[in-house]
């Protein structure tokens, strides 16, 4: 675990599978961190090519990172994931977010494509198999179809609505 300056973390290096943060929940988290401290570190990986002063990409902990920035924390505790542990950390992030709130197929497809583009997986099918291992075959096929739709329409649309 490291203490990383918030300015060195790119929260958008990996597209999130959740596109919006609840402002009320975020305010509660800010208050909790300000009064009681941060209880769980975020997860990051070292970017192959630093961008805009960012050395690390965020895997999990967007709400914690956003809250920490809002209250002016200079650093944040973080687990640094290596290429060997990155796929596992991504899968855990996906599972955790699925438990919290329903993630749309569009958001899942965007995450899959971004993970492939970033080089974390060779193909969308490899990403689906790792990130959503418990999906039955018909659901994996539907998700793969969503990936194809996002590949085709993603440059023209930012959200499924």
C-alpha cells in the first residue's frame, strides 16, 4: 500500500462501469472521511504512459477519491496493482459495483471496450470471461452483442438514452 498524491491519479484512465455518482451519498461520504478518516484504500495501477501529470490509473474507489479531493486531502492510501493482479482487481471492482447498483449493458460494454483498448485484455471475449465469470452463456452472448453496438455507435453516442 502507498500514499499517493491525489494529483497523480487519473480517475478516468479506465472508463467506469457506473456513469453517475449520487450527490447525497457523496456528501455523506465526504463527511464520514472528514470526521472519521478513510477506512478503505483505493486501487490503482501504474500507467504505462503518464498522461497530464497522472502516473496512476484508478481501478476502484472513485467515490472515495472524489470525496477525498472535495475535502482537500493531499494524499490517499492506495493498493498498487501490478499487471499480474490487475485483471483480478478489475473483476472485483465489477462484482462490487454490481452488488451496489444495477449497471446498464451500455456501461458494461463501455468498460469492456476500454479495458481492451488499455491492453488489460486481448479481446472483448477475454474481458467478459474475466470480468463477468458467473454469467450464463446466453447472458455473455447478449453482453457481447452490446459490445458490438457500443463499438459501432459509441463514437456517436455518449449514453444509451
